[in-house]
């Protein structure tokens, strides 16, 4: 009995950027990117593909799959760190575009963990009020928040959106539990400045642009340890055997991070959904895009136990278990 996903959807920009194309943009090689990250291509937003526009298209598909109308929604949450405006939120744009006139809407800034934090929030709202329908979206156009001269970051990220419509079921299905965490003390390892302040007293020293900046090697180590810890705690808390998990859908950051994580957790590779080679790291959008791909390709059956885990800037990380 609990919060179930009634329908999923996703939307990827049309433009594909390959590793070979990146060779002529920054000092890198297709071979380096492929072997160090597992990424082969990523999508880059163009005209009509702002964060809220990708989010709206993903949401329309999720609503259609769920058989839920926009007017039935009570809440729209968008996990994002790349809205085209600081105010209003992307969620308010999505609410307007969908005509979700009965929903309140806000964005959630948890970087790559935005979708899982949003799902957790939806679960808490829905448990408190079984009539609620919550639309949870992860959407990003980080292509506009990258320094395209910085080879440490610009080769990693991509744009896209994924969405899930959540509601209540009185069957034995639903969110089993979650394990959510943050550590703000490590922010300097992965961050993005805001636009420069117009108040001279509040100008941030070292603000060299609203771009992603990262100590990749450090982030790598923290990501593996943190996700392993969140998953292990959650399985213990919920008394779930690894063997009973049907599919793991992790945040798609880097093939090597995923390989290490899967190895440490001792999950069979065949149970882990990976699409990072096609889209790179789409931050908050990565889990819902992967979920929609897994769902629409028939990899998920009712009653399956699905495990999600994420890690991102903040640091933010977590894991969620759901009986589909
Ligand atoms: O959602 C969480 C967000 N962030 C992440 O998931 C990122 C986590 N970190 C990583 O995925 C990896 O650390 C990277 C893919 C970013 C880097 O891989 P690495 O194996 O940790 O490489 P490194 O940073 O230790 O750099 C090794 C070498 C360096 O050269 P030297 O000092 O050995 O001569 C880098 O300058 O590779 C160089 N390098 C590159 N070379 C070609 C760094 N980026 C590139 C590049 N192309 N794009």
C-alpha cells in the first residue's frame, strides 16, 4: 500500500553531440572520453528545447501513460539546476504549459539527486493525502551551464528530461522506503556559481561564471562510497535481500562509477540499467529518463522491486526502493 508510479515519460533534445565532434571543440580525444567515462554521445538543447519545454513534453507523455489529466494534478515538482530563469521556477512554467490549474508547483535544487528527492517528497505528500496526484520531473539543459573550454566538465554532461506521475494504490505495491542524505561541507568539490550579485557587498569572491566546476577524481570517490552506503543502509532498514531486487536504476554519471558501485554492492551487471553511453550525465533527468526507457522497453513488470540511487552536487545522495 503506498505511492505508485502511474506513468512515465521522457524527452531528449534532437541534436546529438559525439565524442569525435568534441575533439574539435576542446583538448580531448574520443578515445579518452569513451574509456574514462563510457559516454559516446550526449544530447544538446536547441530552439524550443529549454528546460521547461523538455520537461513539459516528458510530462505530457507521462500523463498520457498514466491516464491522468493535467487538471487532476495537485503538485508539480521539477528537480533542476538549469532553469532558463531564476524566477519563476521551471515547475511554474510546466504547470502553465500543461494547464495543471489545480496544482501548486516549485523547483527542487538537489543537483543529480533532484528526481529522487522529488519522488521522496511525492511519497510523503501522497501518504499524508491518498487523493493527491504528484508529477515529479527531472529536467536539465546543462549545456548552457558548462565552460566549453574546460575539458574536465564539458565532455560529461547532456540535456534531457524525464517525468513520473505518482498516486496512491491500496494494493501491496508502492514506495517501500528511502535513504536520503546531504553533506554541504563538501560543496567545493562540485559547484556552480549564481550570476554575479548586483549588490557590491554580496559579490562572491572567485565567481568566474555560472558554470559547473568539479574536482572529478574526488567526486568519483565520494559518489561510489556514498551510493554504496545509502543502498546498504536502505536494504538493511527495509530488510530486503539483494537477490529480490529485479532492477537497479542508478544515476547515470560515468560508466566507471557504475561499474565500481555494482562491483562493491555485488549486484549482477544484468540487473543494472545503463544508458550513460547515449546521453552522458543529465543530472536530475538521468534517473527518470532511464526509468522511462526501462519501463517502455518492457524491462519492468508489475510487482518488481526496483532500486534507485543517486549522487550529485551539494553533496546530495540517496536511494529509494519501490515495488512496481
Ligand atoms: O553526478 C556527479 C557528477 N560528477 C561526476 O560524476 C564526475 C565524477 N568523476 C569522473 O567521472 C572522473 O573523475 C572524470 C571522468 C571527470 C575524470 O576521469 P579520471 O580518470 O578521474 O581522470 P583525472 O581527472 O584523474 O585526469 C587524468 C588525466 C589528467 O591528465 P594528467 O594530469 O594525468 O596529465 C587530466 O588532465 O586526464 C586528463 N583529462 C583529460 N584528457 C583528455 C581530464 N579530462 C580530459 C579530457 N580529455 N576530457
